[in-house]
């Protein structure tokens, strides 16, 4: 294997592929990249056995071949170089790679290519086109609320709901929930719900290219194809919880407030909340919201009063301040609306004005107030 490439262009491809390289693995071979050179195209592949990514790059190819190369070592070397011309010469039989610049040479020892896992060749029986902007917004608005609890595997992914006239996404960790739909999307042939691991979607978000992308589905995998990058992920084959059952339909109190003002206030007040519970108290009455927190262990407290619009009788309820910050940070409207009923029932948070063809609903569970 022999080719020339600029270090800057190679670094971009390595950075993409490194997103799925495990830092420590029971299978050390996974801590490597698979380089494959065919004429003037270099493919760099990485996998953790659940998610695989292949990124391609145009190079000046001189001798085709493939090699397995330590990901961390080559990444750190290329990152430390200025943007210079690189000559890479690999000897697959000896498992040796030489990188040369005008100023020096760097020698790496790889692994046997036959030991590298076979990347599944997926020919999805179902294909659809999704705009990059739509995909990026859905991932950005939902992935933060995914669970990290391995005992609840379904909630470690985002539920994608492909319908004839809309594309939906749902995520929840049991404390927060996000439901989003885009009605500008159309899928006349396919209607299907799939659970995609959050890690895979985060890789996709960093790999988006062009205006439209092809998404392919089969029974156990989903494939995202971009201009020069392909991401393949296993689907989570579990039943997603019945999230509709926890969304209240009888919330009779409505709070309307400036999103940025409330977000800033919750961040400041949260500094005085207990480091264990992160509890922030909302005291609501007509035209005012009092946000407060207290840390009994350190004898500190804070209070702020914000103007708002509020319909309903006075009420006090508590929230985990960190969850509120997450939710408010992922809404991009000037004003938000809180729909609530009692101090113990789930609270719905929505943008006061939805974007065209879009519907976003976020939900947060209150916490029991300290006496």
C-alpha cells in the first residue's frame, strides 16, 4: 500500500472514523483503523461491533493494499503535524506502516488484516431520503434525553417513527421525554418504527454531508449514507415504552415565559441547590414566577422573581435544575409554555411558537419538594 495525501485532509477522515473506536476493548483489534486503498481512493473503517463507520478520501494512490493501523497512535501523530504532504507506505505482510514528511519519518506496527472484523454489507430492503437539516435537528433535539441505564436498553436509543406523511423521533430516560415530528417529510412506501442507539446517531450528526442523505433499513440494521461516509448500526431490538401514557392531556395551568431569561435564572439559582438533588423550586402566581433553591448542608440559598404570563391558581413545584437546563437549552423559541396540573404530575414544555411543519413536545417530571 502506497499513497500521498495532505495531513489536514487525512486528519478529517481519521477524526470521523475515530468516533466509534473504543478506548479500551476486550478485543484489542477494535482499537485500530482498517485502511483500504483502491486506485486513488482511501477508505478508513472503524467499528465497535455495534456501530461501523467508513469514510473515504481522494488521495494520490500508487500501490493498492490494505492494513490495520493503531488508531490512537496515527491520530495523535497526524494531529501533531502541520498541514504538510504525507507519504504513506505500508507493508501488509510485515504489518509495518511508514509515514514520511519532508522533515521526518514515523514508523507504526499494525495488526493482521484477517483479524479485523468483517463489516456487514447491508443491502437495505427499505430506503428513504432524509434531508441533512431534518436529521441534524432531530438528533440534536432528542439525543440529550436518552437513558444511560443498560438495564433499560430500549431507552438507550431514539425511537424513529417513519410514517407516510411525517418523520418522528422520541427519547426518554424516565425523568425527561422529548417527542418531535417533522411533517415536511414524506415516505409513501415505508411505515416503520425503529430504535437507533444514541451513540450511532451522535456519530451520524458529526458525519452529515450534503443536503440529502440515504437511509436504508433491514431487519436488524440501519445504514446512513452520505457523500463520503457510511455509518452502519445495529438496531435496538426491544419494545419501546408506551410514552403516550405519561403525557398529560388535562393540564389546566399554563405558564408563558421568556426562555432565555428563565434558562439564565435556573442556571444561577441551580448553583445554590443541593449537590445531591439539584432541586429548584418554582412558586407560581399570577404574572410572576419565583425561582429558588436552598442547600441546607452549606447554609446557602438564592431567589429570583421573573415576570411571566400564568393562568391558574397559585402552585409550588420542584424540578431537578439540571433537567430544566437541558430542556430549555434545546428549545430555540423566544418564549416557552409550561403546561401543568398538580405538583406531582408531569409537566409539558413547548415552544410558544413551533417552526413550520414541526412539532416539539418536551416533558419533565417534578420532584417532591423538601418540607
